[in-house]
């Protein structure tokens, strides 16, 4: 990584706002990735930062990004980001980007088979809980043994991205297949 890259990484990992995104940036700096999937693009600032860092860490191979979001169908209280604006933002980056409109379950049901080999999965807290619960059963076909999942959780009224352990993922997948079971 160049000097500018070190400065940019230091800013992202220790000073950037929101602070909840910092664990993702720290992980990306240590782990080169080829495929990133994000459920909940938000305002796309985190997306842009993740992709810039991923390119800086792994510049020799193409990086594939898939963003799943409601875009124009977001509820009135949420930040509005159109599919067209998001696409324009991503087109400027040296990444193969794909944007899929829809809730987590519906969108993943359409594209999960095309997302095999996902290295990093980022799940924002603004996702519909019911649709996300259904979507957990689709993840095994996308992930491999070293895939990392960051799930945004709210603790002490502060959202933060936390890595999801393999045991937690197994429980979530099992409960999505058997919805009457308690987690």
C-alpha cells in the first residue's frame, strides 16, 4: 500500500464517521477480497470506502461487488438513494459492480447462485427483519470456509458492525429453515 494508502487506511480505521463502520475497514486491510456483497447500501459512503480499500489491498485481481437494497422503494423515513445515483457512484470505481433492488430474501433468491465465493458479506441494520430471517437459508450457497460476515447490531443505543461467528451463523440458518423454533 502506498503512503497515501496508509494515511487513508489510518483515517478509515481510526477516525472515520460513523465509527460503526471501522471494524469492516480494519478487516479489509488485513484480508484481500475478490467478492463483496452488501445488504443495505445506505447512502453508499461505506460502500465506496470499502471498495476503495479493497482495491488498494488487492489491486491485481478484479473485485466484484453486489449491493442489495430497496433503493427507490425505501420507506419515507429512510435516507433516499436511487438506483441510478448509486450506479453512477460505483461506476467511477475500478470494480465490477452490480446493484440488485429488493429486500434481502427476494433479491438473494434471484442472485444467490451467482454470488458463490463471497469473501465479505456486510448486513446493515436497516434490513427488514422478517425478510432477513428468511434470507439466512440462502447464504450457505454463497459463502466459503473463510468468508466473513459483518452484521450491524445496536448495543447501548449505538449501532456497530460486528463479525458473525460460524456458530451464530449456523443457528441463524437453522432457525430460518425452521421458523417456529426460537433462536
